[in-house]
C-alpha cells in the first residue's frame, strides 16, 4: 500500500460491485482494509446481485460495511431513493452514498436539480446525511455549479493521484478519497478493485459512523 498515507493518519478502504467475485475477505482485512462501500442499487430497479453477499462477508470479517447508489439523472429521483432505501438502509453501517458521475442525456442544470431531489429524498428516508461521490472532471462538465447545499454533505472524491485530490467547489475538504481505480492496486487474489482513504484514523472512522447514525429508528 502507498507509503504516503500511513504518515497522514488515514484509514484504508475499498469499494466493490458484482465485478469483484470470490473475494478473500480475511486476506483483505489483513492488508489493512477497514471499510468497504458495496454497490447496492442503480436507477429505479437494479439491485447489484452481489450486494448482500459482499455486505455480509465484510461485516463477518470486521470490515465496516457501507453502500452506494449509482444515480441515473434521467430516472425519477424519488423512485431511485426509495429503491436504494429498501435495499440498503437497514444493512449499511456507513451513511448513504449518491454516486453522481453521469448525465444520461440530461442537461447539467437539470441533473443538479434531480441530484438534489435524490439527496433530499434519501436523507428523509434514512435520517442521515447523504455522501456525494463524484470526480473533478465530471464536476467541471456540470459547469462547476454553485451548490453550497451539496457542500454541506460529506464528499467522496475520485481522483487517481498520489498527491492530494482536487476538490470541486463548494467543498473545502474530503471525507473519503478514491485514490486508485485503474488497476494500480489489486486484491490479495489479484482481482482489481477501487481503493479509498478515509480522512482520519480508524477511531475517527468509527466516530464518524456513530455520529451519522439516524436519530430515529428507520421505518418503511
């Protein structure tokens, strides 16, 4: 694992989907991975076929499990939020995530509007702040929108570099950083995966998880 991270009080994690099969989870834990975001849903209907298996295996191996939804701007935001909630809310230790990285033929302005609708619906259902996953080039494609409300949510930034990631406006800091997604690192069995840092120690990670837990019991 990169040496630059150990000196900066960061915690190693990864994210997975159905592309990662037969993961050796004990070996993953042994490499230092302490959290994982598992793909849960996409659009209004799709549920990742390995979501349950990944989540259960991670938890069984003391890896803090989270989930993410791949947001499709051309689909109904509220329906997407409900589908994500139904599949993942009672299973995810970490807060919900909106993976926002495509327009699907929708204008940039309309995509932002619909992304806000998804965030608001998700937060109402989960009673937790929604993490925003994106990457600098996509945010530029959106026109570097003035979105102070999005900046109030935790940022999971994708930027494959050994230096500090570029932060799109309006964020001032990142909470999670996907620093490798191009095969630079692989799982113990040689399988490719995306690797991430949490911006803090393992204790900080669990404090973040506890601080973002819902204040009310989730209901369907």
